[in-house]
């Protein structure tokens, strides 16, 4: 019997492939092509335009670091904004925090949400039914330009800077996000794998640094975001958010009483450590 493989097309000359036992869904929407594949190695995987977005087996690495780190760094987050995040993994982790009163999610393509609920229900869980969820179908750029609401943490869980998400990597968008943050607010964004997406890394830093008192990155290695460390951009209105000591993080984590499989206070404390070659890029981009 011939084997079927899904080959990712993100990086030139390098990539990953998944043995596929069944393709459960494929559809082209006005924004992108969606597909869900069943794989022995990573369970069900969601791809958009040929790029792996999330898998049942390793989704928690990225979703936990995009959520628990900024929420526990802030220490008093009540209102969260998620831009993108159609698979619902970020929303589910945010809502684990009982102190969160309202989680607004702005997703441009409703088909991604429906597909995640139908074919990858372990990722969103019951987050879309939670009364604290405020789901908006629309463009994140327009939402942050129009809203009067203030948020303690903004998480941009977007696709890569091609297609509908390109606008989410621009200076104007970061400036509007800053406008929507409460006084000690934090913005975090998915920012690619710097070893293979170096321009994205330095460009984001150049665009965020002039806008925020504290701008930088933290890191997580996600098995299916190939190429080494994934960089998550960090932009905070209060530099003290990044200086919370280990003991205080451990106390906040204990008080939050959330169950995690990746995030720990030690992982948090070490996540901002930057490899020398990336530190040189950041220094050169100042
Ligand atoms: N974790 C994945 C990653 O790091 O590559 C991203 C997953 S999530 C499925 C990405 C979502 O961003 C998609 O559902 C896509 O429709 C949404 N998106 C892209 N551009 C957008 C925009 N301008 N406004 C709102 N959502 C957008």
C-alpha cells in the first residue's frame, strides 16, 4: 500500500513531513486553505496553506507559554485579548485562570473555529462555551483600531506574516495594541523560529522597541514548529513585569491552581535567556 505524506512548505530547502493515515477535511476559504490530517506521530494536525498550525500531541508547549507566562508575569490580569487563535488552544489556557473575567478573541476565519471544534476538540475543550468568552469574527487590525476597551494582556496567535496575517506584524498594529493595553499591560506575539526566520525576528524587534518601555523575546522549542527555538515577542508597558522573582512566580502559580504540562515557574524564569547569536542580532538592531 502506498504511503501518503504531508510535506510542510514553510521554509525553503528544509522542512518536516508527516505520515498521514487519513485526511479528514480539506477546504479553501476566502482567506486560506484548511486541512486536517490524522497522523500516527502527532495525532490530528491542523494545517493552513500547507503550514502546520497545531497538533493534538504537542499543542500544549506553545499554548501554555503564550498564556501562563504573560498572565502570571502581570499578576493581576482580568481582561485578555486574543488575536487569531482560531483553534481555541490559547483561549482554553487563558480560561484556566479563574481571575480572568473576560477573554475577547478576534478571529478572521470562522471555518478554523468550526474545524477545530469538530476534528480537534481536545484543543479548545469547552472554551468557546465559557460565559467569559467574547468571540468576534473579524480582522484583528480593525478591532484594535476601533475598540475603546483596555486589556491587561494581548496575545497574537496568528499565522506567519504572509496572507491575512501580514498586517499583524506591522508597526501600526503594534501601536494600536499599545493603545489598547491597560497601564501595566503586556503584548505577546508568535514570532517564528529565528534560526530560519531571522528577518522576522529582527524586524519585529525594530518595530516594537521604539514603542514599548520593555521589548524583547522569550523562547520555547515546539516539536512541530521545526528549526529550533520558537520566539515569542514580548512588549510590556511596565519593565517590572519581566523582573518578577522566582519565589513570587511560584506563589502566583500555586495560587492560580492551574494544571500545566509544559509551563513551570522555573521554565518561566529561564525563558527570556537569549542565545548569543540572537543577542548579537538584537544588539545590532537597536
Ligand atoms: N499557533 C499557530 C502558529 O503559531 O503558527 C497559529 C494558529 S491559529 C490557527 C492562527 C489564526 O490566525 C488562524 O485561525 C487565522 O485565520 C488567524 N488570522 C490570520 N490573520 C488574521 C487577522 N488579520 N485577524 C484575525 N485573525 C487572523
